[in-house]
C-alpha cells in the first residue's frame, strides 16, 4: 500500500520542481524529502523521478501517479467531511484566507454571522495575495479562501481545489480629477502617456495592469508600486499617476479622483480543497460569504 504522506510529497514535487522547494513547503530537510520519495519509489517498484539538471522531473508513470494522488486526497477530504457531519455541531478551528479588499468589505459581515450562528467555531483570518492561495490550501495552512482572477488574465483551475463563484465586479481606471488627458473612447489608450501606479511585481494586480495596457497597445510607464488600493487612490489624488482599481476596493474614493469604468471584470471565487465542500465548517463559511456578497454587487456610478 502506498503511503499517502509520500504521495503528497510527490504531488508537490510535480508542482514545485525541486527537492529543496518541497522541503521548504513542508518544513522538512531536503534529505528527509529525498528519503521519503526514494521509499515511495521502492514501494511503487517503478521509476517515478529522473534528474534533469538541478531539478527533478517526473516520469510519465510518476505524473500518472500524481493524478491518482489528487483523487486519493480528495477522497480523504470527503471522508473527513462525512465524519465531521456525523459528529454533529460545528466546532474547531477554521482558517480563512482573503485578499486585502475582501478582508475590509466581505469578511466582516461573514465573520459576524459565523460567530453568531456557530459560536464554537474558532475563526482565524489570514490576509494574502491570491497568487499564494492555492499553495496555502493545498498545504492545509488554510481551509477556505477567497481568490480571484480577471477576465483578461484568467487562471487555470487547480486540480487540488474546488471553488464556487462569489462576486463579479467592474474594474475602474482611476485618474486625477483635473488631469489634462481625456478618457473618451478607449480610456486606457487615452492615458498611455501617463505615469502608472501598479502592484508589486509578482502580484496578480501587477500582472493585470501590464496585460491591460498591452492589450491597449502600449507598455505602462510605472512610477510607483502600491499593493494597497487605498494607497494607490491617494497617490492618484496627489497627481502621481493613474491606476486600475476593482469595484470592491473603491470604497469612498478621495476627492480629486475620477473613476472610469473599463470593460474588464475581476472575478472572485470561494475555494477549498477538493472533496471538502461538504464539510460542515467549510459549508458554513461558504454560506456566510455568499450571504455577504450581495451587498457589494450593485454597480456604483462613479464616472
């Protein structure tokens, strides 16, 4: 019988590519990971991995085993959900991850509802960028999380996760109210010569801004990096440039900012490990988040 813990290491090796990265993800030593993977290969009786320079590549059989591993892990999650439902009552720790604008807007109402309806749940919130959510869920550092993508920069489904749609919102171009450039026609093309305020490299917000500008036929002149949309709007109000801001993050924009709706959508989903959707605590979190979302669905007339 193959060891599930070792299968999980093989799955992560397929995703991360190096023994060192797998060791860091699991807080093991590289030698411990190598020993466990070698033991798995002996159990399997076939070659699962091959050296490819400084990385380790999985053989076709190894990749096939990873696909089976996803099914096995999902079945174990489903079994745990069945047992939790049979025990009755909702208790224990639930770790919820969300991006900053959701922490400020969607989560408070959901947390209040969960605390009221399920007082035995111990709720823990972690703020993180959506690009970090899948790994945190896979590694069991989170149980439920909000992640998003943009219609112009869609992300591929993660085979280890399930998710349901939660929110679909407009993305705005934020410009100084007294800016000399106009925004008639294609708003992005009209600000091609402007300075830009974008997220830090490596974040989804950074990627979507660059991609939106490229679709409009230019590369933005980045002057400032700001990962907090409130800070970005303050910089726009100070005449420091223009920025893309999703509806959920707009709030009450400072005076001196004009918001122009774009034909770009940000799409938020509630995600959890595949097979965990029927876990009572996960289902309660999903229900609370879905109940909180309608308050933020109405389009704001901001232009």
